[in-house]
């Protein structure tokens, strides 16, 4: 299946700093990528839909000024958690839709963020 | 009523058992149905996808969709300890621009 990578896999930062997470589709071009957050033992919660060349679409309750999304190319989307706080500690997962098989969505391995 | 419902488990079975995982949904417009497996601290991995009603088999896994009952199932035959994970169902409308809706996931433990 298609491959999606994420970097970094784990990050620990101090409260108030900003953290950037990259999501790359390695063997296909993804016009649409998605960012999810997952708390322990809970399901995926969609945060935003990232569209190449246009603004991201945020889900209700997600602060767009806090979670900045940039989809600069067809293989890269970035999520920046600005002024991170301990409550932002979570598992962040991106996914990308493979246009060769529009009904499928492939996930990255996730990034574990711990804000001290 | 949530759009997609799934028993969170945990579901514990002995090795070799047949496992049945299920999701129900409320919106009859869903057309594509997927099952993902997620190991602890990892991203979900696509296991199966089906379009509309019917069955699809892949090795030890069988996905079943019953649109009339708004009910989908994933069967795992000859379950192995390595199958221990959280299984998420997902579905979407027949619209390229529409995102997926995920179930909350069922935690499965296969005991050796």
C-alpha cells in the first residue's frame, strides 16, 4: 500500500514553544491530507483537512491560529502547534488520500507530543 | 445518536478463535467502508475496504457490509496474538471531497 511518513516521531518541548510536525506522502501525490489527534485509549479526532494550494479546513472547536497547517506541495503538509501547552500533549496523526484509489486513506505513523 | 457506533471492548479471545468486530451507522448515504488496525502508539493501518454491500475476503480477514441494516463486520479467522490491536471502522459518502467518519475503535486482545 501507499506510504505516508511523519517527522518527528516523538517530541518533547517546553510550554510556550512551537512545534512543527511534517507529513509526507512518499509514493503518491496527495492533494488532500488530514490531521488527527488521538488521546490515550480514544479514537481519532479529525482536526483539519489540508488542501494543497489553499487554506486548511478546520473542524469545529479546533483553533486555527493555534494549529497552523501548511500544504505547500503535493507531498508535504505541516502542522505547527504554536505556543504549546501541556494540554496539547497528544498523539498527532496525519493521513493522505491516494488519488489512485480515492476510497482509501493512508495514515502516517504518528507523532507523540509531550509538552512540559 | 453518534454517526458511527462501535463497541469499544476490550474484547479478549483465545488464540485460534474467530473474532467478529462490528460497527453500526446511521447515515444510509455511506458507500465506502474501511477497516483499520492500530497497534499501540502507531498510526492506523488499512486492512480492508469495500464498496457498498457485500463481502470481501483477504487471507484470514473477511469484511462484510449490510447496507439494509446499516451494519458492517470484520471477521478474523484463526486469530493470533499479533492480531491484538484496536480495530477502527471507517466510512465515507460517494463523494471524492468528503472525509471519512471513524468509529471509536474496538480493542482486541488475543491470548496465547
